[in-house]
């Protein structure tokens, strides 16, 4: 517990130390910030979609097998199939927040 408190204190102090106010320069740095926001939003959505595709492929194969043997489990398998989709939804939220 003491290590956790120490690590949290270090993170808090580091975030306070690196915090700074926005400067008045609006030239190339503004364009750079906009470009980096677009890259970050694209990565959030793209990598989330790749992870979701991999997860849904594996879950879908297993769910098809379970549903073939026990059709009454279809509802549970549908829920398990939809859960990875939340990752893409969070990617969309990040995309719109960064935009």
C-alpha cells in the first residue's frame, strides 16, 4: 500500500510540474496541434477497430458453436459478441472529442 501511495504521489507531482498555461503563439504550433489531434483520433479509432475485429472473430466462432449445440444460449452469446464493440464506440467518442 505504501508503494502505491508513493507512485500516486509521484504521478501527481509530475503532472503539477509539467502543467503550463497556453501561450499566445498561434502560427505553426496551432497547425501542428491540429495535425497531432487528427493522428491521435485516427489511431484511437483504427486500432480500436482492429482489436474489435480480432475479438469478435474469435467470440463469433465460439458463439456459433455454442448456439449450434444449445440454442437457448443465443441471448448470452449475443451479449458476449457485442461487448468488444464498445471499444470502437470509445474510439468514436475520442474522435469527436479531439476534433
